[in-house]
C-alpha cells in the first residue's frame, strides 16, 4: 500500500489544465477565466442622475428651505435612456429619472422627495413649475462618467472562478463572451452483476445501482460534463466493450466503481491492463483501500471501490482534485478545522476518513460519528457534515481529544 499523499501526488503529476474555449457570458457561471479582463469602456458611460428628481443649477436653490422654497420653471423631461437637447439655464429645471443623462447646463440633482412634485402619480405629465424645499451642493446626486471604472482598468485576473456578481459586471461592460478553461469530460461506469437500474423490480440478491447517480452528481457539482455508461456485468468481454465505448466518447477521465478489488469476478483491473496500465491499486486509507489509477485506451483511468461510501470518499480525495486542476489550474484547499471528539474513536491504523456530525458546544465544534462506519452505510454520509481524519498508524482517539475534520457542509 502507498500513502494517501503519495497517491495524490502521483495522480496529479499526470495532468495539466485543459485548453481554453470561448463561451457565451450566460453560460460562464462557475467557469475559470484563462486570461485577465480589462474594461474597454468607462462606467458610468456618462454623467447621470443617481435619483429620481429635478436637474438644475445649484446656485438657484442655495437658499431653499422647508419654509422658504424656491420655484423653478420646468423646461424638459429626461426619462432614463433618453438624451434631451434642451439646455438648463438659471431659474430652470428638468424632471429627470434615475440613470438618465444630465442635461447641458445642469450641475445638481434635487430628489423628488424634496420638491412639491413628490406626490405625483405614476404617468403624471411634467409640471410647469416645481418648488424645491432643500438646498443641494454643486454636483449633488450626480454619478460622474468613469467614477466607478475607467477605460483600460483591470477587472478580473486570470484563473478567477466567475460568480453571479462577476457575470453581472461583465454584462455591464458589454462582454458577450469570455475565455474559460474547457469543462472536464468524465465517463462513469458501474460494475457488478448485483446492480439493477432504478426502473427494475428488486430481485433476490440484487441491489439498486447508487454509485452511478452519486458519482455523476459529484462530477457535475465539480463542473464536469458527464457521460454515464451505466452498469456492466461481471464478464470480461462486457467490461472490454464498455471501456471501448467510454474511450470512443473521448473523455478526459474514465471512472469506474467496483471491479478493482481481489474478488474472483473483479474484471476491471484485467481489462484496463489489456489496453493500458495501472500504476497502483492499494492505498493506505479507510474507506477506500482498493484504488486503481492508470490509463485505458490512452485515457486516464480511475477504478474506485464498489462500496458506496468508499466510492464517495475516494472520489473526493483523488478524483475531485484532478477535476479542479483540469478546469482551473489549481487544486482548491479543503475547508478543515480542529475539532473535539465527542466520543472514543477506534481505527484500524489506516488513514481514516470517518463520517461525523459536528455540533457546536461551549464555543467548540464537537464531532460525533454519524453512524456505524461500514463502507456500505451511505446513510452515515447523508447524516454527516464532516469527515474526521485519523492519521495513519493511529488506532485509538479518546473522547475530548482533538482531531482534524474536513468540513463537507459549512
């Protein structure tokens, strides 16, 4: 057996980030930029009003007050999206909406709430006169051209993972398409005569195929495109055929669950070695000791254990970092925390990833196992929000001692 860290290093050394593709902005959420983005425009694009109100000259309302309003003649109406040719002279004003360009001659906006037009109903025509009850300084309530972003300014750096607000920012800059890392494409296979599709009635000795759905969801959550090839029976020729089908789709990875252990009908290992090679297939970890990695038809191959929890944990520990490297260039740091153990914990000496529920008690996070740790007990993962990591060589941790936890759900 080799250590988890050694296995991770050996696996990642076989990969590099995928190539760039140009995609529409609407499809860019969660994707990773492959080059920096610079603004080609100023924002705001022009001087505009920050409020609904009246555009005027500040000198006209310098003495305005609640008991001494100033009356101005309204000579124009400026809705958002329109430009008016009328100049605003002293003693004049223009009704203006938020975001509308400032008319020539005006240098200040007074909010409609500070005028006698505040009670106007929707759709009312522009008044002939307006009374202003409050002085506003020169430039008040005006958003100046380029005050947020100037032309040529760097907005996003290479390798940024685009968030919803980033998408909005790019749209505001008029960016219709962005250069991003191509999504990894992953082919997923489940192996075993005991597995049934979900639309089949249960038969004696059979179980429903859960790994296909679970691994597909994990890959999709990581931003990958998934080709699900379903279940292959425990026959060597069938395994060869499904691996060939997987290779024909030209994925970046082939991932199989089951078939890489020591069972008499575990044919995945044999079939892969017939068309490629395996670098190793035993890792010092629990759950998940039988792990195969190599190439099949010149495509990187992962053979994960068949037990659902082993398959889940192995995917997080070994496959997820590869998908991150392929799609973004960097393997993201896992959210880890030091926690107190709420109960005695025993291990078999392998580096163990134990399903646990963290609870906040007396200012500390306390970990309790979320069920028995058998590798077929998927309910314990459902109930868990963390994996407590017991180092290799440690067989007992008493309640009240500290351990490291991988936070699955903050």
